[in-house]
C-alpha cells in the first residue's frame, strides 16, 4: 500500500483541479483527468502493482497530454487513441477482473 502522503497528494490534486475547473478553460478538464490517470499509474508502479500494459499506457499519456496546448483536434485524436488502447486491453483481459464480471452480469441480465 502506498504511503498516505502519496495518496493524499493525488487526491488533493484531483480535488483542487475540480475546483480550479470552475474558473479555467474547459480544455483543462480532460488534461487534468489524463494527468491524474498518469499519476495513479506512477503511484501503482512504485508499489509494484501494475502490468507492462499500464506502464505503456502511462507512456502514451505522457507523450500526448500536452497536445491540449497546441491543437484541440490533435488532443481529441490523442484522447481517442488512448481510449482505443484501453478498450483493446480490456478486451484482451475480458475474462479477468471487473470487465469480465460486468460482461458476465450483462449476459445474465439478457437471459432474464
């Protein structure tokens, strides 16, 4: 388990970001969310609790997150590419964890 200070750092970043978004440009919202995802992956990595796929996702986040400052359409394409990577990984691991459990629940619901 990461030390409480690191967890509070991430949580405070997220809460302060939420407050700041009330007065900031709307494009900062998506940036702050992907930055928080990157920070979470770093925290998990330091605890030895991530897969190489998550490390690769963090690298992709870091590579493109600042494109928000250059071109909105480029940032949109970057976010779409991150979603594609995440969905591909979820499909690959569909029998594991939450994704697999949700799929099972959806199959059960459709039988009823």
